[in-house]
């Protein structure tokens, strides 16, 4: 079996190469672009260039080195019928759960109000609501959302998820979510999903956390909802354009907290183990999970 690695970071490509050689000792493994035309049976990668799909015209499947495949599906040379298998959790769920818990906890425990008190040199107890009445809504109910729910539950928060297959009405889900966490893929359906109309459905003072993809949110509508006082703020890990352009209003907005797409990074150890296991099974015709539905876009 011939396996090709393609990664935007040379150091990561090197790690993937070493690990795959160790995990699949009978396979030949090369790193793009040092490969002859039509050599690879399988490719593994993150943001592969279109030239890879043009040169490697005998691929049987592509294994994404990420959970989200929106970038990959936009690749103009991606062959129509090529099976794509994505990463499932592989250590990202726990990271994302911790990230969201930190942000939810900061909101619930009124840490910004305490900071304002501190700066005003005021000593005072601020009442919190009953935790069991503080509902956190997660848009998405997949592999990563499930880990967020686990984390929230273990700290006594109430949570609810919303997905394509939900029976709960969107209006009901949004109007009861004090914190809204976005954890769904970017697809033609979710592109620009969170606009003025949907932000208006959230209760006054709601807080938004986006760990999914920037394209789910209409930036100007989010800013307007915060500036009008309807939303209390937002924590954003992902952006429509990354790195976020220096001129973007998000950078210096007082109600926004930002991180540079780090809420759940790909961990090479668990990821290579998962991909090697799936590759082995797939090559033998055995069933695997994580096969992307190209029609749905995730
Ligand atoms: N910020 C980061 O560092 C980072 C890291 C990893 C992943 N991510 C993002 O997180 C996303 C989720 O990952 P995952 O592994 O949990 O994905 P997943 O297991 O495929 O779950 C996706 C969930 O989103 C729901 N969904 C899809 N389209 C929807 C729509 N139109 N309306 C409502 N719900 C919809 C799905 O609904 P059904 O259950 O009905 O199918 C499913 O519950 C990834 O796609 C990626 O973009 C971000």
C-alpha cells in the first residue's frame, strides 16, 4: 500500500511520515511533493494543493488530518467520487470541552463583573443564578459536541443540543439558550446561518461561543447584536478569514474575546493512530466510521 502525506507545515508532515511508517510497517510512505505521478493509493492531509489530486490520479481514498472538511470540499481538483474520511475526536473533544467550559464558567460566575469591581476597588458578592436553570445550547450534536455536553454536565450545567436531525424547533432551542456554542460544520446549509434574525431569537444578554467555523456567523450582524446590547458578548476561536485581517472590528471590540483557532488542535499521536487503524480496515474492505457524506458536506 502506497501512502502519501501532505501537510501545510513541514514539521507536521515529517511527524505524520514517521508515525505512519511505524504504525503501518508494510506500507510505503512518501511526503508530497516528492512523489511520482499516480504513485499513491491513499493520501492523508491538511489543506492539500489541487496539484496533488491532479498528479495522484489513482487514489482510493483521502484521509483528512482534521475534523472539518469544508476546505477540502472546496478544492477544485478533488475528484467527485473520491471517498473522504475525516478525523473523529482523536483528542480534540476534551480540548474543546475544556475551552467551552472555561468560557461558560466565566460567564456564569460573572468574572467580567468581578473584574470591573476589582478595577473600581469594590469588594462585593455578586449573586449567580441556579446552575440548573442556566441552559447552554450547542448548535451541533456530533462527536465534539457530545464531549462538550459531558464536560458541562459534570459541572452541573443544563445543556441542550440542536442538529439537522433535531425534533426541537430552532426558535425554542435558541430562545432558551443563555450561552450558545457553535459546534457544527461549515456547509452550504450552515454558511451565514447565524444572522441578525437568528441572533434576535436568543434571550437578551445571551453569550455566543464559536468553535466551529467563522463562516457560520455573519460578522456585522454579530457586532450589531452586541452593540445594541441584545447579546452580552462573544468568544470567537474561528473566523471567516484566518488570520483575521488587522482592520477587522473584532480585534478591539470590548465584548469580544478571541483565540487564533486553537480550541481543539490536531494531536498527531492520537490522529495518526486513528488514521492508521482506519486505513488498515478500509484497505481490507472492513467498515469504518468518519466517511464524509459529500452531499451533506460533513
Ligand atoms: N476550532 C477548532 O479548533 C476546531 C477543531 C475541530 C473541529 N472544528 C469544527 O467542529 C465541527 C464539528 O465537528 P464534529 O467532529 O463534532 O462533527 P460531526 O461529528 O460531523 O457533527 C456535526 C454536527 O453538526 C450537525 N449539523 C450539520 N449541519 C447542520 C445544520 N444545517 N443544522 C444543524 N446542525 C447541523 C450534525 O447534525 P446531525 O447529527 O443531524 O447529522 C451533527 O450533529 C467541524 O466540522 C469543524 O468545523 C473546529
